[in-house]
């Protein structure tokens, strides 16, 4: 059980590193974050936690991508990664609420990209 608690702690810790751009020259954090999401998915109800973990990731990536204080290359990497997190959250949604939230984030991303391209 303690291993799963450590996985959950590490998941949130790596999320903080990504969100605040604490290691902007360390793109391996994205792979670590996705691996930890897969591991924490099995803590309770796997499908519910999986969707929630990926929604949390998408929020972190979107927040970082919108934060103008972070390095531009880090923000672009976060924008690249948010697509995968939203896709995973959509596929693994275990309730209408989680699916609605994933689809809302997809629309937010589409609006954000549309603004970026203008």
C-alpha cells in the first residue's frame, strides 16, 4: 500500500514541477508523469482514477501552457502533451461528469490553439 501512496505523492510532485516549469530543460518529466498516471490508476477503482488522473494532467498542462511567466519552449511542450492527456481522459471516462469535463477541456484547447494561430 505504501508504494501506491508514494506513487500518488510522486504523481502530484511531478505535476507541480511541470506546472511551475521548475525543470524546463527536462522533457523526460512528461514520460515520468504519464508513467505515474498509469500507476496511480490502480489505487482504487481503476477506471475512475485513471480518468481523473488524466484530467488532472490535462489541467496541469493547460495551466502551464497559459502561464506567460514560463519559458516559451516549456509552454509549447505542455501544449503538445495536453492532447494525449485529454484523449486518455476521454477514453477512460467512467461517468458522464468525467466525460463532460474531458470534452470541455478539449474545447478549451481548441479555442486556445485557434487564438495562438491568429
